[in-house]
C-alpha cells in the first residue's frame, strides 16, 4: 500500500501511519474516499479548476471592453439589475435560437443574430450591421451589451472586430487588450482567421475586387439579409458553390465602384434593397475613411465586359447556376 501510495504514510492523518493512528488499512481507504471531495476542493489550484473559477466569476459580469461597449453571457442578459447598473440601452444577442429579447418591453433595443460557435460560421457577414448598431447607440450616449452563451467566443469576436475598425489596430493587438478586460476571452480559431482575413482585405481594398452574396444570415431568420463574402473561401469550405444564382442578388465591388447584380428569377425585391444597404455599409466601414461608392445596377443577361472581367478576377470558375443556399 505504501509503495503504491507514497503520500499515504507521510500525510494521512497528520503524518501518522495507519497503524499509529489505530485504524485498519480498509478503514483508512474508506476515510480517504469519503474525504476525496474535500481534497479536491482544498487542494492545489489546477488549470481546470482555475478556468472554472474564472468562468464562474466572469459569468456574472458585464465586462467593459470599450467606452459604452460591454460583453458577457446569458446570465447577465437575463439580469435586468446588472444591465441597469451598466446603463445598457442596446443589446446584441448573438444566440437568438437560445435566448430571448428579455427586456425589449422595458425600452432596450435588440439586434438578434443566429450564430453558432463553429469555425465554419460566417461572422464577417454581420460585422457591419453590428458596427452600425453600436455606433448608433454610442452616438446617443447609449451603452451596448454584446452577449452569447458565456461571453467567450462569439460576442468577444464582435467586440474585438469593432475595436479593430474603430482604432485601426490588428487582431493581435486588440485581442491582448480585450483579454486583460475579460480574462475568459477566447474566439474560436475560425473567427480569428476570418477577422485576420477581413483586416487584410481592408488594407488591400483599394486594389482588389470582392464579391458578396446577399442571403439570409440564418435559416432561422430568413428575413434578415446580409452579405456573405464569396472570395474569402469560407463559402466553399461550407460546401456552398460560389456561383451567380438567378434567384438572388450579388454585390461586386472594387475601390469606389460597386455593381449590384440581380438574377432573372429574383426571389424578392428585398434582396436588391439589402444589396444597396450593404454598399452603404461598405462606404462607412470598409475603408479607413468613409467614401462615396458609385453603384451600377446590372440585370442578368446585360453584363458588360468590365463587370465580367471583375467577376473573373474574384471567381475564376464562376458560373450562373442554382445554388443550394437559395433553396
């Protein structure tokens, strides 16, 4: 027994052996088993235990990430007292399929997203909508609370992206700052990669062409239309064929020029309206300084050589075909 458990003789019952304490080895093992929970609770701090305690503490907090911008989890989202203490007037709910707009009737304004904490989730598609929502709140001295389930990945990614844009700083720099403000911050690797891609795109936006597909942000909310960046490669990794679907609308943008392409079988005029709104967001947030973008509307079958050349640059294998994403 002592050979298998070297600590047993020296540490059990204050340094006494089983025999010295007047107990049998079987009784000693039983006592050791019964006190096991206390040993775990009072023993040395382990990485798992430290992480759990840190998460428990952060779950009750609305962490201030920037002036008027707070991040947290669902525990805070349900606690009106904590929200009032932070003077929250606007809430971005990243997980609309799990959590409600709890205090909408009390005057809090909500932006509801349906994001999965998956590396394949397209978080770039909602960035500029979130930026506009945050800016609108801050311009009226409001405070924004961004939440997911735990305030670790989805909500932190949006807060980091906002500060990247607002401060003109890279992901690495902003993440380190945010980690100091909310110690559990840990965006999943897919979100990190996307934010780095987006940052690189903005730095090179004057000389490159980009194409975006207008589509529902989620099947759970088909009326919320966003722009999904096709030449990022994310759509292909998700199994979405990067083609021009005649049922949809697309934005092809380079520098100060944007083409809004609409198919001959367009599902609804809202797709073109969403495309035009996205160009407005590009004007405000895509470049270092706001700029006016000239918009040209292109109907399927009337594409000119300039449009086709830009399209070939973005999607060399592009074609007009029905895409499952529109089904």
